[in-house]
């Protein structure tokens, strides 16, 4: 960059991407100073090297912002697991289903495992019917990505989220912003009501104070 460029000439690119042509390094540096910009090598291996006039500080900042946004939008595939028994009672089923819905709403996949024990292994239809019921109950938030299949003593099914993880995060941020806006609005309304009450109180006429026997005493008289 700038004086660190050690070549006699460069192929110069202007700040808007326009091609200036091959110029001597001294002329390129002079143009950079006159434009209050930096001369930056962008293709040092070319012959001659390509250099561009730019605001290097702004360039680094924008690149850092893009990298941060890219990391924020990067989807990390997470597979949660939920284990059920084929003869699960209704209360436990609703609890487990709630966890599955929470995982799906967060944009995560969920592997459902039905665990068979003893004689339950001779009734695989119990597990299949339970998995089908669960898939139907959470259809608003997820879909069957991998159909039920037997795996030894267990039966497995994978549910995929309807919304991608980035969309789920965006929904969470929007809901958080909405709640914050509601709290701010409620606080502002409370401040307005308090100010109105104070104004009303200040506008009310003050009742005259009733005089008592002590008001007729001479202030220099000792009591």
C-alpha cells in the first residue's frame, strides 16, 4: 500500500472501478495524494501489478462488516434428539411434544427415537403410530425429513424445521424488538399520565389556611 509498493509501474484502477491504464508508480502515488486516497495493490501477481485508488480504512471496515454478517447468517446444522417410549402417557407426550416444537421453531432438526423394551419389540406398530401422531401434531413447525425406520431395538424418525435457522433467529429478534417497543410505549404513557396529574394538581386553587389561636400571638412573646 502507498510507499510500500516496490514496482516501477502499475495498472491503475480508479476509485469507481474505471481503468486508468499503466502508469508510473510516482504518478499513481501523486494521484492518490491529490484524491486523498490510498494506493492499494489488489493483484500483486499480475504483470504489471494492479493497484486501485481507495479509502483503505473504509475498505477494511466494510470487509469486516461483511464477514460479520456472513458469520451471523451462517446456518449451523444442529440435530436435537428426543426419546419416547411406545406406551408413553398423555402428560409426558405433551411435554415431549412441547420440546420438539421449541427445537423446530429455533430452526433445528429433531431426531425422534422410540425405545422398545422386552415384549414391546414385537409391537413395532406402536412406535410407528406414535411417530406418525407426533409428525401430524407438529406439522405447523416441522416436516418428516426421514421416515420412521427400525434400528435394532429403536425406531427413528427425523423432523426438519419449516423455517430455516436464519429465519427463526430473525423472528426471535423481531419478537424481542416488538416487546421492547411495547414496554417503551407503556412507560411513555405512564410518564404522560403522571405529568397530566401533576398539571391538574398545580392548576387547582389552594384552599386558604384556617387561622388558629397561635396566629394571634406576638412572635416576641415567650410561651
